[in-house]
């Protein structure tokens, strides 16, 4: 129990964290006229890589073509710079709080291997879903809700609703 | 008056610097709030830790109210900010697939990078999965392009769809959020876990 108390003290109060995150999102809208995001930067990275490795393929494929026609330099985009900042910010916070450590975090009831297999599956699903849903939890759900986008509310409800529905079947992984 | 870059008060290159600084704030807040731990994140689905719910909805209402007040004071033109377009079928299906990814993997894209930044190997593997998933979407695009572009509704606001003013909708969202915070606090007492 003591351990838990120590830990919870080291994290920010969640309501304070939420207000600070809201102010970051507000600043993004005020200065850049847009919200936060994450998956868009990964998409830019992939498109940029495919452009470099297989330019013919990128030219002949509708998906890359559509993106390249509106984004001449995929890596010089707002979200790519924001994601680089996110990594720096996360690292700084972890360093200050003494949380920098290489480890596989998992429930004591499962092995590291099982955790990593499920992490990979989850990543593939989330990556695919973020493209179909035009943005992930940050870009579509959070930023979309802040500007009252109907699509943002729908995506948010679908993400959390599905995760709640499936939670029972995957409880061994977490509790 | 904001948005600064659209009104050409700052240049496109300055905007990228701002993106980087905003990202630092974003990552710092996520990590400090405990979003670098998949077991804290997944806790919301079992009730033992509802930090996701609290941070997410507090942030959404803070930004929502902030935008309304800034617009009221004439500091920002809300017609110039980006509002996500609405495609109903893909928003639901994409959201459902992301929800499955969340409960399998314990992260979303932003939190996985935040977690990888402090050395979590499961987060790095999740990120590998993200790249694979996006690549599958890109390579198979012709198979789901029709579905992806179906049901386009323009860029409606929820307030318009419900026939409410923005202020009234914001008020409703705040009330709903406070209700959820009560449920969250109750759940943490009902389903406590000593250590995770």
C-alpha cells in the first residue's frame, strides 16, 4: 500500500493535468489554428519513407498520390514537429520524476512475451483504425471534441465504447 | 487575433517551431499525468484507475470553454480553426478498431510515444504495430477507399446537429463530464488495486 501512495504522489493530480492539457490544446488552436495529434505524424513518416524507397509505387498508388499532391514535403508538417516535441516533453517529465527505465510493463499474471504480442496486435489495430477514422484519440477524439466536431464525438464514443465492451475478454492482461 | 498563423501574424516556419514547443507541453503533461503507463491507461476500463477519463474530459472542456471565451472576447476567429470533417461510417468503424487496439495494446498513438520516451519496451513494440497498421491501410487503400469516403456530412458541429447553441452544448458536456468524474471516483473506491 505504501508503494502505491508514494507512486500516486509522484503523478500530477489528474484534474490539474487535464486543465494543463486543455491549455496546451487551446494554445495550439490559438496559434496554429488546429488541434493536437499523433497518428498523422506516423502517416507522414510512412509516406515519406515509401516516397524515398519506392517512388514508382508511391506514384502509382492512390493513397500516396492523394497525400503527396497536397503535402509536398511530408516530413515538414506541423504534426511531425509536434510529435518530436512530445518525445522530448515525455522524456523530460520522466527524467525529472525518476521514471526513466527500460522495461516491459505488464500484469504479474502474464509473461512479458504475452504482453509484447498483445502490444503489437493493439498497435496494428490502432494504426489501421486511426487512418480509417481520420485521426486517433488526440487528433480526432480530443481535438475534435474541443471544437465540437460531430465526427470527433462519434469517434470518441466508438473508441471508448468498444474498449469497454471488449474489456471483459481481455481482463487477464490487465487485472 | 488568432489563429495567429492563418492571420499571418506568425510565419509558416515559426508555426513549426510552435508545433515543437506545443509538443513538449503535450508530452510533458501526458507523462506527468501517468499516461506513460499502459496499466494506468487500461485502468479506466476496469475501474481501478480512471486517470484517462479525468484528464481527457477535463482537457476537452477546458479547451472548449477557452475557445468560446476567446471568441467572445474577439481574440480568435472560430471560423478559421480546423474542424474535423464527419464521415459517419468510417468514424464509427475506425473508432471501434481503435478501441480494440486500445484494450489489446494499452496505448493510443500519443501515449505510446510518450511511454517509449521513458524506456517502456511494450510501447516501442506498440509503435512498431502502429507503423504496420498504417502501412496495411495505405497498401490496401483501393479495397476500403469507398467505405472510407462514404457518408460525408461536411464539417458539422455537434451543437448544430442537435440544434443547440455552442454555449449550451458546452454546458451539457461539462455536466456530463462532472457526472463521469463522480462515477470515476466511485469506481476507484469500488475496484481498488494496491499495486500495478
